[in-house]
C-alpha cells in the first residue's frame, strides 16, 4: 500500500514562504491527479491545489497567485510552494489523490502556522 508522508511545515510570519513536500512510497504521481489539502481547526478539509498527470494545475481563489504545486515523478515527490502566507493559511496540510474514489490512506500531515 502506498504511503504518503508530508513535511516542510512550520511557523512563519505573515508574508513569509514555505515549501511543503509529499513523498510517496510508490510511483503514483506520474499517472494520476494529485492534490494538496488543508484542514484548519473546526473546519472541513479543503483542496488548495491540484496537478494532473499532464501538468494541468488548479487553485481555488483563496490561494491563486500565492501557491504553486509541482511534482518530481523521478523522486515520487509532490511539492507545494507557498508564498505571501496569511494567518488564514494556518492548517494541517495533506497530500492525496484528487479523485475521492481513489484516496490513499491519509498521512499525518504537516502543520503550517502563520503568525507574528
């Protein structure tokens, strides 16, 4: 079973940047659409970025222009570059398939805290 391991989170001031990584134990990124999700306290998990197998990306308005998703198929790793971070970006960030019917087991996520 493929395992997903997120890393790269931390505490950053408003306006700062972070780069998240998601490492998979198997080669899945090259053949499927993958996404980054986040879940803030008392809120539902939401998709914040996705990338298809042919590099088509999607971002909701809340992060468009600030977040960039990319992947390295050779390293089985998905990335999320986050710039101009805001306090409302504070959440635990996860990666997974975009298609809910193909969800892998959720990893532990990586905490992002934006605060001065």
